[in-house]
């Protein structure tokens, strides 16, 4: 199994998210940390982006996915993002930490941390 990781840190996406009615009328910020387990050795050997995971494309996909799929729970969002990454990129395993910023008073952050395997 690949031990290499391509990662994205602190990707922020503004979207409609939440369980309560008042949350469905505002935009809130989700923040993603994503770790994608993939073998980078071939890409490194021949210096070729097409042989690894393009983090810019993944980041763009996450923004589009979140904005196009309105959800109540951050669990739903994290699961969708993980599923997309595993089915669309050469990634064996991914770990996603998803924070909902400013959601709960007096906290540094709240969120979910999931790990999914192909
Ligand atoms: N495990 C979760 N707990 C809560 C969620 C959530 O998505 N997952 N969401 C809410 C509300 O939408 C909250 O963010 C508003 O205060 C509460 N708990």
C-alpha cells in the first residue's frame, strides 16, 4: 500500500450548510484538510504531473461538489468528498478533516474526521 501523501490544507468553501431553518438562508464556511494516499514515485522519477494526483484539480472539484450539493450535516459532505476522490483519482485511501467554522460558540473548531479506503 502507498505511504506517500498528496495533501490539501485549510481549503475554505462558503456554502449553505446546516440542520436548522435559519442556516438554510445564510452562507457558512467549511474548511477541509485532505490527505490522499498515492504512490508518487513514478511522477517524481519522470517529473510528470499526469502520474500523480493534481491537488489543484482536487481542490477545484471539492469547491464545485460542495456548492452543487446542499446538505444539512457535515458528515454528508465529508462522505461525498471522500467518495469522489477515491473514484476519480489514483488514491487508495483518503483522510478528510472537515471543520465548520464559527458553528459553536466558545470552541476552537467543530467537525468530523473520516478515513475511507478504495
Ligand atoms: N455531528 C454533527 N453535529 C451537528 C451538526 C453536524 O453537521 N454534524 N450540525 C449542527 C448544526 O447545523 C450546527 O452547526 C448549528 O449550530 C449541529 N450539530
